[in-house]
C-alpha cells in the first residue's frame, strides 16, 4: 500500500517513508491511498489479544515492513503497559463504558502511538545504521510520551523543549527524571509559543536539520493515527453483539487526532454509530460541529491542559475526506484558513458527529458526580466527555489520562489525591534538565554538542 498527501502534490510514499518523514513535503498530511474494507475480518478478530489485533491491523498498511518486524515492534511497545488487557473496557452501567487508555508508561493515551513510533525509529536506525535526533516542543503530555517512546534506544537522541515553570511538576518529572542519557529535557526561558517558534526556525534551516537528521515529534504522523485506530477496534470487539450497532464513542479531543482515528475506522467498515467530540472551554471543534464555521480563536488555559489547542492539526485529514478527496479544493481551504482564521463548511458528516464543551467549573462538578455515582475517578480531560452523555446509545468514553497526573484538580473536586506507583517513584528521582534561553542559537549549540 502507498500513502498520499492531503495536498496532492507529493508522490505516493511507502509506509516506511511516510512514517519516517512525518509531514509530507508539500505541507500536507499522509493518508492511505485507499482505505481497506475490514468488515469481512471482524468476526475472525474478535478473540485476539490487543497486540495480536494491532499486528493484524498494521499489516494492512505497513506492507513494506516484514510481518515478524511488525510483531516485534508491537510486542515491545505494549509490553511497557501495566494492564494485561492494555486497553481495558470497564462497565459503569448498562449504557456506559470507559475505555482506559492510561496504562502506558506516562499514564496518558499518547503512549499507544508514541511507544510504537519510538520502536519504529529504533528499528529504522538498526536497518540503515544511521542515527536520528528527535526534536519537539511540548506543553506537557506529548513530550513525556515521546521521551518514553525513545528512552535508551540505540542511535537515537531526543530533545524536548518546554516552557520553564509552565508545565506541571509531575509532567516535568516524567520528562526530566528518566535517567536515560539519550533524553534531553530543555527548559526554555519563555512561553510555549517561544519554544515552538524557535523549533520551527531550526527545522527551517535545512542544512542544520539535515546534518543532524532531525525528526519532528508531532501529532500528525501517520503511524500515530493508525495506532490509535486499534483501541477503537479492540473496544468495539469487546461489546456484546446486541450492543455493537448502537455505539457512540465519546472522545476528549483538542487537535482532532484521537477522534479522527475512530472515524477513519468507521470508514473502513466498522459499523460504529456515532462519535461525540468533547472539548474543554477551548471549544473551536464544538462550535464547528454546531455551526459549520471553523474559527480560530485565542487559547484559554484550562483544567484539561492537553486540550488547550485552537489549531486542530489533524482536522486537515477530516477535511480532505469531507471535500471528496479533492486536494485542489483542500489547498484553497487551507490557504483561506491561514489568511482569515475562518472557514465555512457546506458539507461534512453531520450524522456521525455531535459535540459538547465543558468549562472548568463543569469539569470539577463532573469529576465529583462521576465519583459519587460510580465510585470511579476520572481525570479532567476524561471528565469533559461525561458532559451530556447520549442515553439513547451505548456510550464508550475514552479515558485519556490517569487522574493521578492531575492531583490539584482532583483534590478540588473530591477532596482526595489519587496516586499511582509510577508517579510516586518519580518523586524520589533527581531532575536532570537544562535551562536555555529561548533563542535558536542557544538551542542549536546544545544540539550540536549532544546530537548522536
Ligand atoms: C493529548 C491529550 C488529549 C487530546 O488529544 P487529541 O490528539 O487532541 O485528540 C486529551 N487528553 C489527554 C490526557 C491528552 O494527553
């Protein structure tokens, strides 16, 4: 199978190429040139373990990677999870399930994709004998998950920029207490935007990027989307026959990455009835699904910080399908959006999607109510998904993080602080970080010294 760019100005790439470069050279996002119909396989897949299912699914796309390599990468990736089912589906009541996606090393759903991506980079390094230096900017969860994906991998180094003093203490510890020599936690004297801007400029310097074989960590890699399809499929297969045709996945989302993976699976023939997009007070996606108008706004910090996003980068993939796979039209829309921060859509899959938005006050109230009703503790991101559940459907709420990652919000809501052994262990380890000014020169000098 080959992979094409949403913008239509890139030659079809193999799976390995598309994953290695992340963003397509024309600035677009990679997608399979056609989606397989997996509906005939579903009955044979129903009893597979998570890792087996992941192998079967990835093999449909990664046709240039040997099967035993796919198996090895999957096995390694999910061996770091602490729950035997990897993504356990918990029943809260007759209509409500929670899909727990926080049993990976950083206790958030990004581990599903970034463990796999890290192992893939490691394998590519072995194949080519070439090293790779991964560079990213983070406001928290993505950086931690990317670091744990590459921890101790040969021929790789990872440099993560984050704003000093502006990520949570636990998030910082997840990045800076790994003890791994190939991990560089770079605390920038500036904001997240300063870090992001410096990073963009560094990638823009082609000679420098080429010299160190710099690779970006971001949410648009094709492998991330495909890895995320698997837990929707796994959850759907766990349901009783009678439940499967009336399912709504409820997804806390900011940049549309997570929910897009589910929707793609529906297009591959899994009969998922609907998706509900749950935003925090940064409700660009909620407003879009209500009105058809996509309007970029400023970001307000919230209790669910990993969803504090206004530019939903994965939205471009959804748009591409909504415009009937017309790349020329897509390019016009993207140019419009860039120029005006606004676009009105005529045509998109309204039947499949609904949405909700939760303010910080809503989040605190929901954490408390869910706890009182089910004796179940949710984190602030997952809480957004419990806003107005659709009682006519079987709801599967995606739980994107372990509540112990957000102790302050939890104490406010229910008066106790949830704990997790992985986080407790971090508290006694030394923090190893490097303070840098938010200048390209300082960051480049650091990379020059430490790149592999
Ligand atoms: C990243 C993140 C999200 C949002 O993910 P999207 O890719 O924007 O859908 C939600 N919850 C948590 C805990 C996260 O780390």
